[in-house]
């Protein structure tokens, strides 16, 4: 390889870009020689959809926070089925919390009645029942619930 010899009378001029790294702001070289382009229509559409989703979620949360008319648990019970098992009967129950507050330790009572006279009683506990949700539980009886009037009611709960 041949090296170029310096002429003794030639002084070296400092470069304006001395010590600068290409692509850095000091060099004056951005690495992008193209003119800035306009944002494509597809990006505007996707951005608009994202904005609408976020605005909708925030609006819904704000609305439900302001207009919540049931700030307590509202537990509704319904019978799903009655099954014959080895030691008696199982009544499957669905508990629905239609209120705006989570309930814990919900005590579900089922009572078999013949007229006004209670015949048999059973209880179950649902540990965690979030607002606007459903959970299933079971009540055991020794007598056939189909032969009596079955009354269901929630007895109590703990706030979570």
C-alpha cells in the first residue's frame, strides 16, 4: 500500500466535523437523505381507532363510577338442579351478584318447608362473589326437595 507523503509547507486545517460520529447531531449528518413524508392514511385510521377505544373505556369507567346505583352487593339465588346422591339429595344453586360491590363469605341458606313448618335446613358459603358475577354452590338435604317447598335466601356477607 502506498502512503501519501505530506508536503512540509501544507498546514492541516481542522475540519468542522472533527471528532464527530456520523449520524450524531454534532456531525450535521442525519443519515436520512430523504425529505420527511406525510403520515399515511392507514396510520391515521389505526390511530383514530385506538383513540376511540381508549376514550370509550375511560368514558365507561367514568360513567359507572358516577352513576352507580347499587354500591352494595345484591345477591340473587336460583336453583339449577336437584340430584339424587348416595346420602340424600344435592340442590345446585347459582348465586348472582347484581350489585356494585364484591361480597365475600356469602352464606346461602336453603330450607325445605311443608306449609309454614320448616322440615330441613342446609347452608353453603361462597367465599368470593365479585360484582356482576355468578358462582355455583350446593346444598345437601336428606329429604327429597321435590316433595317440599324449597326456600333460598342469602343470610349475610363480608365486604371485600
